[in-house]
C-alpha cells in the first residue's frame, strides 16, 4: 500500500526543501520505491533533488487540449505522455504537475489525468508531494488520499496565519487526510509564548521545530542540490526525526 506524504505551506517557508530531504531519508533507508510529485507551479523540487525536468503534466494537458494526441484516444495518449514525463532518477522518480490551467475548459482532461496519476502512484511504496499554498492539486484530487499532511510555517505571524487557513482548507477538501501536522521551519532561538499559544489553538499537533541552518543557505546560494547536505546538518537531523515519527522507522 502506498504511503502518501503531502507538504504544504506559503511561499518561502522551506516546504520544498523539507520535501526533498524527506525523499532523501526514504531513499537512504531503502524504504521502497519513491515518487516525488512537484505540485507547486514554480517547479523547484527537481533542483533540490538534483534531477532534470523536461516536461510537466501542465504541458501535457495543453497539448491534449490542442489535439496533439498522435492518432491515439485522448485517454491512451495522456497515459503514455504522463508516464514519459516521469523523470527516472537513480534513487527516486519525479513527476512535476506544472502550471495551472489557462483559459478554457479542462474538466475532461483533468478527470483523465486524475486516473493516470493515481495509476502511476500505485506503483510506488511512497509518494512525497510538494504542494502550493492553496493545495489546488489536492483539492482537484490529482493524487490519492493523503496519509500525512505536513503544514509548514516559518516563525512569523503571517506564516502561521497561512497555516491556520490551510488547516481549515484541508478539512474542506474532498479527500481523506488521515493525519495533519504543523512544522515550524527556519527557527532562530526560541518560539515566543504567544506564538506557541496560537499553535495550541490550531488543534493540530506540532510535529517539529526545525532550526535555521546556515549550511543549507550556503548550499542554496551555490546552487548545490540540498539532498547533498551532510547527515549531521541541523536540518538533516530534524527531517530524520520527522520521518521517524511519521513512519516509525
């Protein structure tokens, strides 16, 4: 059975970094086949993982809308095209959802894509999905039900307000979210009492406080894949503890 971990948060909170390091943890522990899904339109997860990105599901949807189906039925062509868009890495695979819909009706294509992506995901032991703040791909059911939804914020009041809104949104989505957790990322020093009180009022377990990591900033500035961070880096240790709590291994 596939275990799906979805990561969401407003831009700049480090959710893509956390997604990539969760993928690294699963790969290093040889937990099984891992599929990383980049559902953020900015499509940066491949940079964290050190993988190429040649095509997205959004590109494929546009081609299907324009009738570029190589003489196949639309469903068969979509299935073929999406499977070809999966970037196969040495340790994990990557599928990028890409940009949202443009003008016009995409209902039929989206319905077909849901079944295609679900079919691909069923072949993996783990899916780690990096979402945009609005969680649009989750709300459109472009992936299977979610076992662990990780809501990422920084230590700002605005970040926490966005997390509160995502808690409410996640309860309205037409999917089964089994567990919701909050992660406070890039923390310098201690959280204030008022900040902790606001977290307590959310009713979502605080899974981790991830410290600010200067080494991560250095890697990012040099354009180095963040999955190459040393195992003893503060953020690496924090993500390892997160994964062990979620997966019990």
